[in-house]
């Protein structure tokens, strides 16, 4: 009876380990969601309902063409981390930090983490648009101009910005751009153009206010973005887009 009980306990333990392994495997392989404006139908990617015919990734300043499948896989498995948060764009000058008096409050930004993210909400058309009036696919060389600038969460005040910039774990860029010509193939009867979403460095942390005695008076969670610039060029993703009707923006 005792041996049978021990054997039963061993069997139960093995079953529990097996179940945990399967559960861990399932959770580990669960893909991330895609951006809300992305949709994949029959292997074809649509963004905001527009068909994407080509994708070019700019990584560490270098461009490389990737397939729709590769792009979707990179998003789902976190090789490209996307961020669709809408933030307050920076339009003000940085406040000059004046020397503090002996009894003045003082400030500090403590960074919790930073990462590079694809800013899907900053995706925009970066070339003119053309219509293919012929009955065959047509190639066109289009000039593209891509720009991006720093941005902050809504609770960041002007006086906070110098501390956040100085405390970020990466080289801060207030703005960045890239200009280049890119070949675009447009299907018969369709309008075509290039769009671009920048990759930016994101810092998250806490903006803290201390009294002159060193007592913490206020602490708020903040985040901010800076364009990711390598060798003077902005990183990001180009999308060749086509649609049966003229773009509205």
C-alpha cells in the first residue's frame, strides 16, 4: 500500500512537471499583437486599409528590404518593438537651469529603463504620390524626406526636459532626418507613394523634486522619446503603399 502511494505521488509530480512545461512553452510562443492599424489578409499587409507592396527597414543607419512575413514576424516576436502611444510633441525651447540657492528645491530624473521603439503613430507620407495610368506595373524614382523630433509625455513640464535629456541612457537627439531617392513600383490603375515611421529611443523613469534638505517632495512617472540617429541618419521603416484612390494627406 505504501509503495503504491509513493508511486502515485511520483506519477502526479511528473504530470505536474509535464503540464508546467507545456504551459510555459505555450506562453513563450504566444506572439505579440500587431499595431492597431496593421492587418494581414491572405499573407498581404494592409496599414490603415492601404496595401503595402514593399517594406524597407533602416537599422543602425543601413537599409535592407524585408518581406511582409519577416516584418510581421519581427513585430510579433519583439525584434522590432513598436510603440503607438500618442505623445506631446516638443515645440518649446529648453529652460536654462539657473544655479540653485541654498534653500531652493532641486530636481533629478531617475531612469528606470530605455529601449528603441518603432513609433507607429508618427508614420506619415514622405514622398509625392503618382498614379500608374498604364496597363503594366510601372517603376518610378521618388524623393523621400523623413523627419522626427523629440517628444514627451503630457505631464512633463518645460523645466523637466533638461533633466530627462541629461539622465537618459542614450545620446539624446532633439531632431533628426533622412533624405534619399527610392524606387517605387506601382500596379496598373493605382496610386502609389512612400510612407515612413521613425525608430526612436524611449526613456522611462521618475522626475523627482527634493527640498534643500534632501527630502523627496514630489515624484512623477514620465517618459520621453528621442530620434534614433546613426551616422547622421534617422532609423525607421519605409512602406511602399498603393491605393485605388488618391491619398488624403
